[in-house]
């Protein structure tokens, strides 16, 4: 390396650079479905655990309950989710996808697969699988909740 060469960048920088790029590109793609990434993540969480309480969803996503209520309100107004009284604890609301929400999940899945393919276009199938395996290992070591974007902690 000569004095005019830039210093090498670390893996954490590359992860941040690519993560920021991927998050921005995903926001643009999911925006075509008139969704934001936080709404998309909440829909995924509800689909993965139908009937969860708002409290449980807030805990899973690591977001303040007041912020989660606002997200659920917006999705409920659009007819994508519904709150039902919890049959075992009438103080709680169980959150479920509606038929429209379930149908939208298929579109979200398609957009997510297209996004993944676009971001990882430079890799072959084996490389993609190995990268996913390594990233999952690092994420687990860092104590990240699988499938949950850590940005929920900062939602206002």
C-alpha cells in the first residue's frame, strides 16, 4: 500500500455501508406497496405470531408500546389488521391480519425476494447461502432478534 492508497476498510464498515444501501433500496421497493419498512416489519411479526397482544408485539420488536399502537392504528385504518379482544384476558387486544393483510403478505414476500436477489446479484447460490449463514452467526453473537430490524428501538 502506498501513501496515496486509501486505508483498507473494515468488515463492520462494509456491513454498515451495504446495510444502509440495502435499507434505502428496500424502503423504495416496499414504498411501491404504499408501506414503510416499520409497517412491513409489523405485518411480518403479526403474520408470524397471529393473535399476539400489542404488548407482546412491542416487546418482540423492541419498540415503545405507544409507537406500536400508532403503527397498528394505521394498518387497521387501511383494513390490513384487526384487533380482537383476547378471549383469555379481556384487557388485551389480539392483533390479526385481515384477508387483505394476508394477501398483501404475498406481495411483501415477492418484493423481499426481488430485493434480496438485487442486492446479492454478484453472488452465486452457494455464496449467497454461505453469506447468510455467516451473517446469521454474527447477528446471533451480537444478541440480535432473528428477523427483527434493530431500528424499531429508535422509532418515534
